[in-house]
C-alpha cells in the first residue's frame, strides 16, 4: 500500500501469512489473522500504523501491533507499507461478511 494513501478509516487487507500471534482471548473468533483479512486503519501515523481487523478489534493484533513502511536511504519512510493492501469498500464488505460467516476472507493468496 502506498504511504500516500494512508488515512484513518481506509479499508485495507493484511498481506502477511496467516498468524494466531497477538490473538489472546480464548473466545475470539476467528482465532487467526488471515492473509487477506480485512480491516480499517485506526491510526495512520507512518511509524506505527494501526488497523482494526474484522473480528479481532479487541485483540492486540488490532490495538498494539503496528505496521510501517520500509525505510530508504537516510532512515526516511519509503513509499509503500508492504504488510498492507488497499481495498475498495465493496471488497472490504465482501471479505468482512466471509469472516463473520466463519470463512477465510478470500480464496486468493497474495
């Protein structure tokens, strides 16, 4: 995702591999932050971008684990955040519905 597109409320997808790390509540469903998982940016501070992931809003994966762009020469923020992909509102809604149904957000793999 381009750093120029970072904005609070923007829908995004997780580009990492499936992980259960930072999901601690025993009753949380899903128990995994899936590759392609939908969420919304809650803090677009470029050094620590936070995302509320659908179904994981009360988990550290949403309120504590941040993303940042790769750095470039001189230690400045680079042009992209490799862990996030921008979604349209329609795609966000589709993926969020799948999560709420207990399905993976998508069959596609990034």
